[in-house]
C-alpha cells in the first residue's frame, strides 16, 4: 500500500521548522557572537560543552526531520510533529521564565508567537493522525 499524500501545508510547516533548527544549529556551532549577545556565557569548557551538545541535538532533530520530509511517510511525520510540539511547548515556558537579552520581541509577544506555532503544529499533528488512522482502517479492511 502506498503512503497517502502529505498535505502541502504540512510540508511547508515542517520545512520552516527545519530551517529554524538549521539556523539554531549554525548559531550554536559557528556564530558564538550571537550566542554571547543573547546573554549566554560562551567562555569555559562547561559552557561550550552545553552549547555544542545543544547544537548537536538540534542538528540531529533537523536531520531526522529532513529524512521524514524525503520519505513522506505519515507515521514518521507523527513522530516528528510530536517532537516539535514538545520542543515548542517547553520553549514557550522557558522563554517566559528566562528571556534572552537580545530577544527581538517582548516576552508577551514571544508567548503569543509560540502559542500560534503550537496551534499550527497541533493542527498538523491531528491532520496526520487522521491520515494514519485512515491508513490503518484500509489495512484492516484488507
């Protein structure tokens, strides 16, 4: 059975999320000035260890997301979208508690932006879940 077609808007959302993750990866590995400007200490082995680990984990998330985009498998999309929901949900709380020194918007605007992103990701997740359920029903019907 062939995988059903993933809606284009979900591919666009996932593509934008990948771009954000790649930008963050670049920043943590290759742009220490931006990190320092945000108020994060970049001196010392322990701080660099944390920065590079964050960069590595973000790069891994981006790589997995790219693979999911290439495969266009709805089940894989469910996993990636769930991962994005948890990441964005936690970032929403963290950004409110510990805003960056060079944040481009106020904490309240940042919160609203996160809520909008989470709502879109949740909509994408529910849409993909429905597609996967339809796939399962077709298999069950034989």
